[in-house]
């Protein structure tokens, strides 16, 4: 793993001179946030040594370096998923790369199914906690102490100060934010009504197929995390309808400008690196 990290970092540093301070992972239908970035360099995943390649519609598959709200950022326009056949270590590899490039904060977005009966399609949920139902963990296997601790604490997986700041911004911008627990499943099938009921019964407010592996990896290496989930469909009794991937993309894209405004201001309010 260390050899692969060093190879990838050497390649990227030969292409890009900037040192990013914030990393962004953009989820299904939410890649338009890159339009807010003053882009300095776009690097397709397939050209980066040891990098996975996006195989899902709505995930463009490029690493973008630039600035946003006065901060230096690196953004993944397209993420990787367990259901694509990647191991948990492969799909979280980019998180380690962003850390070694210099980021201190990771911002993540996704589209998910709402199981909280108070949610509606188009709501934005700030993730306060998660439940890993993928039944795998990116930290299984050999641990490299020079990268992170063997047993990471997850009691503050989603940074409480960033969550507080997000709600302050939302209040000023008249954005109606929800908050809740995100359950991660392997996919690629959408949930059955019985599965929706089960996920709700164990304490989740939304369910999706991403984010949790990346957050586990991020906490392993000491990154602070902030994540938002766009509710693209409902897994609530009486509101369950047949959905498709296009449906999810369209629903996420519709609310993308609001999410973009929130994240743009959140990044602007980050304190500068000393």
C-alpha cells in the first residue's frame, strides 16, 4: 500500500504544484459543484497510477485541482463503490492520496433514499452519524502505523463544529436542512419495502451505497469529515415507488444548486492554515 501511495503521489506532484487543503468527493448527480471551482488541472482517473476508474453513469471520473471560495481544493468528480467490484481498500485509496497531498478536511456528498417519514424528496440531510451495513471495512488487513492507528475512534466521525457551522449558514441562506443517520449498504439493488423498514428500525434516516467507507478511511488518517446526503427517493410506507438510476440522478441534480451554495460558503468560512 505504501509503495502504491508513493507512486501515485509522485505522479500527481509531477503534474500539479498546488498543495490542497480541502478534499471533496462528489456523489451521484452532484458533479456540477465543479462549476464553482477555478480549475487549475483536470486529471482523468485512468491516467493516474493505481487509481480505480468510475464505471457508473453520473460519475465523470476525474481528479480536479483548483480553488474555491479562496481555498485550495482537490475534488473527485466521481467516486467508487463496493458494488462495482472494487475492494474496500481500492475504493478508499483516493482518500489516502488526498491526505498525502495535504488535505486536512474531507467533504462528501451523496444521493440517498429517505426512510425518515418526515423527509421529502429534495431534502438535504447533514449526516451526523452512520451505520455500516456493507459488512466489510476498508481497514481489515495489515495496518500501517505510519498511516494511521490500528483501532480508529469513530465517536466524532462527522465533525460537530462543521455541522454546527453548516446549520448557521443554512439559517442565513434560508435553506431547510435535515439532520440524521446514514446507513450504507452494498447495492447495487435498491431496497425492498421490508429492508426499508428494517433500516429505519435500527435508527437510520437515509440509506445509500457510499460515503461510509471513505469516512472510515478518512478518520483512520485523522481527517475531519463533513457529509451531506440529498434525498432522491423515499423508502417510507405509502410513499415507495419504483425508481431507477436516472430518477436518482435527476432528483439529486434538481437540488444541486442549493447544496452547492451551502458547501461554497462552508469552505469560505474555513480558517486559513497557519
